[in-house]
């Protein structure tokens, strides 16, 4: 299941619309090359969850929490960036698994390194670079099958 994006603005809009796919307790593992638009996608997703402040990359702080305001019961967005993490042991030291609560959502950039911690019950979002501006945003993972109807709406 893939959605095309022709610009950074469209990638942000895709993130905002993707918020409708999420439920409390979800983990989103976000992957793509450097400069693909992962943080841009999260900025839109945060807006879709009702985050008031601008979501910025937590590259140096590793994890940022944002208060959400929405009708879906998601109260907190945990935004992690694992670009500077070199091993699964470092990921374990961040205690990302403990962040996921019933009223929160965790979105983890460079999420492939954290995959062993969360198992299969995740949404995997992959951003492929097609050209300077164009991207293809794919969704997979065990939760994708459970959310097929919501993802189908997101694709249009």
C-alpha cells in the first residue's frame, strides 16, 4: 500500500492524513534514506493528532514528547530519532518500549533498528525517494492488515 507525494508539502499532508489511521498504543517505525522527509511526515502527523507546537527532529535529544488534542484518545506523541544510535543495546537504553502507553503513540525515525524491541505489532512506514521532490510512502506491518480500511482512505 503506497501513496505518492510530489513535494514536501504533500509529504506533510500525507503525515497529517495518516494520523487518522492511528489508535492509542500504536508504534510507527519510520524508515527512509537521509533527507527523504521522515521528519516532514512526522510534522504533519503531529498536526493531525492535534499537537499545537511544531514537531522538529529529535536527532540530538533522541526523543521528544508532544501533547495531543484529538477525539481519538491519543494524548501523547512520542517522537524518536535513532539516526545516531549504533546498536540495539543503545535503543534498549532509551527505554522506548516503556514509552508506549494506552493513551500514546510512538513514531520512531530510523525505526528499523528498533524493530526487534516492538515485534510485529507495529505499522511500518517507508519513504522512498523517487526524485528531488517526489516520494513514495508505503505502509506495511502486522497492524496494516487490521487497519486496511483506514489505510485505503489514506491512500486516496
